[in-house]
């Protein structure tokens, strides 16, 4: 361990690292949910086209996940992390310079590739940091994934303010100013993330192939695929659904901010469970709670009860969904040797990405053709609950954890 690493508290390093999750998901991915309604209205998109933008982003995430082993053979995880953040900033900025749907879709795909590199590299570095401090491993991983919540809160606050400024400035496409602003925020995050370079390497990051070991993760991998399909439908379309319900812009901002705060709080909330369970229990429990949160806004009646349900849904979903991702990293840590962690994390990320490719297009098609956004949210909730049931079948298996 280097002298600098001794001087920096692991929590401070995890907080710097968490800005990678803020960029990869909180800003690059989930900010689009707030931008979907104004972009759809301005550009005349159907819900299928609007969902297709996040499908393209998820396809890029999938491509990035497949390329991650190749990337790790050529550079360190820290270099991959920073490359992902900087290229995300570039592609976010470029999204604010065009209006053509095809070009916007290409930008979303490229941003998906870069955010995948950021997120997988950050997950690996967070796992290494946890291995150096095993008593705090669940919390440190939670801090990293909780960074997504910071990105969501920043998006929830900055996007309406930026949209309002652009509209008052009579910009022809006010949403373009938002993309450029978000790109600048990604650059700021890159500058603040430099403390993550002090996380030491942990032996051989390539190691032997792990086909047999990964085959033993089949229930967890299948459940995580279903999670990817279900949760992204909520995150893509819930703001559009709240607008359809007639909620005011300030109420929607409060809802999305509360969701982000829930993500940030989850780092402490589930740390003990992530440390304790070695099999698929955490993945199953947290995915089921996501299903419940997705169900609430679709089934509750309008009025005060429905509004309360919306806010409970946002808080519960925010407090759970990134901990589902953390649970798969902990599952890898608990059950694979350290040299197999990159392969294990990449396998879960790949299945996650496939689910995210299917989810937005599926919900968008249903919203256009078969019952509106309510039906899409009901389908997303059903997929999540099925994924929880499948993940509950995952067993743990003993392994040596030499670091």
C-alpha cells in the first residue's frame, strides 16, 4: 500500500470514485428521463422512438461491456475509468449540437460505450478498495454505487434550471443547452476523481478463464438480466408518466431529487445485508423491492393517495435499484478469486446491458400500441418480480480470496 493511500481515508477515495458512477449512470444514462418529454415534444417522436434512444444507449453499454476485457489488457482500470468519463463528456456535449434523430441515437450509443467502461472500471476499483478494507467492503461499494444518486440529484436540479434559462433566451431547441451543461459537469467530475488513482493493484487481473465458475452463477445472471429489462423501463418513462398524470414541474423535480437522495442513502442502508449474504438473497430481495416500487405509480388512484404513492415509489426505487447492482459485485467478491473479478463483473454487466437494450423498446412499443405508459410500467414490474424469483435460486460456493 502506498504512502498516499495510507494518508487518504478509504471513504474519501470511495467518494471520489463514486463520481464515476454519477457520470456513467446518474448523468449519462438517467438524465435522459428528464429530457425525454421536451425532446419528444420538440422533435415529434413516438414513445417507441423516445425509448429507442435509451435502447441505443444500452446497446452501447453492451458493446462497451464486451470490449472491457480487451480494454483491461491494454490499460489499468484507473486509465479506463478516466477515459470513459472524458469520452462521456465529449458525447454528451455533442448531443447538444445536433437535432437529427439518427445522429442523436449514434451519440447515445457512443455515450453508452464510454459509460460502460467507466462503470465496470469503477466497480472493479471499488471491489479492490473493499478487499483492502474487508470490514467496510459493503459500505465502500455502496458509496461507489450511491454516486449514481448524486448524478440524479444534480440532473434533477440542473436540468429544469438550464431549460428555463434556455427558454427565456429564446433558444430554438432549449434541451440542447442541457446536454452541453451536462457535458461540462462530466469534465468537472473527471477533475475531482483523481484520488481514485491511489487504489493499489491487486495481483493478476486477467487470471484463468472462468467459464465453469460463471456457469454456477446462472440463476443470478438470469435474474440480473430480468432486472436490467425491468428497471430501465421505470427510469426511462416514469417522468413522462408523471407528466401524463398532470403533475407540476416542481413536483416532478422533487420526485426525481428524492429518488436520487434514496440512491445516496442506500450505501448505508443495505451494507450489512450485502456483507452477510453470500448467495443470491440480496439480489432477490432488492429486485423484488424494485418491482414493488415500479408497481405503485401504475396502480394507485389519482389524488392525495396516488401522489403519496408516487413519492414512496421514488424513494423506495432510489433506495434499492443501485444496491441491486452492488449486490452482483458482492456476489462476485464472495464467490470468485480476485483474479477472476474482472471476468465476473464483466459477465454481470453484459447481461445487465442486454436487459437494458430490450427494456426501453419493449415499454415504448407497449405505450404506443397496447395500453399506454401504465401498461408499460405494469410489465416492467412483472419482469422485476420474476427476476427476483429466479435470483432467489442462486447458491453460494466457497472460494479462496487471495489479494
